[in-house]
C-alpha cells in the first residue's frame, strides 16, 4: 500500500513543483533585472510578511475548525455509537492504520459529505449525521462512507493540505473495508 494508487501521481506532483519554481524564479529574475535592489528587498520582505500572516491565519482557522468539531460534534467511541465505532475500527484495520484517528459525528443539516482533517499532528475523521442517518439500514454503505473518509488518512491526502491531491472513491474501493 505504499505505492501510489495512480501511476502518474508522483510524476505530476514533481512536474507541478518544477513549473512553480520556474515561474517564481522567472518573476524574481525579471524583478532583479528590471528593478533595483530596493524593489527586490521590498518584494522579499513583503513575501515574508505575507507568508507569516498566512501561516498565523491558517493556524487560527484550523484551531477554530477543531474547536467547532469538539464543541459541537459527538465523538465516536466504545460508549457512544458503538456500532459505528466497530465499523470504524474494522476500516482502520483493513487500511492498516495502526494509530486510529479520532472520529466525530457532526450535524449535517442535510449535507451529504465527510472529511478528514489534521491539526498539530492529531488526525480526525468527521462524519456528517445526514449520511449516517440515511444509511442506517445499510451497514455496507456506512462502511464505504467511513472507508472513503478514512482512506484519505491512509493514503496521506491530508499530509499536504495545500496540494490538490485528495482521496477519491476509487481509493476506498480498493481498500475494501
């Protein structure tokens, strides 16, 4: 399971990184060639400032999501939602996840979705109640739903949250929870 699901995944990721580096290098070269030293220094300081502000905003936004999750969600555990906890454990075992992420249920308000998120090294899988309620009588559907969300943790789609890589239903079908 350490190999990518899609054979061109690593090649396309490397290509994207190389193209990005060339574009930024070209921009910096043009700035250095046609601008003076003060404009280059000002550009560097501005970029550094924006990166720092962006990181602080990112940390605050992630912490707000986790606070909302823990404040409004219900943790799936051995004492709450026992059947979902057992299915979640089976999916983690089928996906060879040794350290299980935290699983929570949030009120879906009719939204049919789920997601995986991480914050400061802790991983979470969030299931929305709309789907869990709709599939109450279909345990295979619930397992697929849990497996789809958990597979993004397994295939490390949430390790690089700023990249365009994400888990697809194909990945969880292959894992066969």
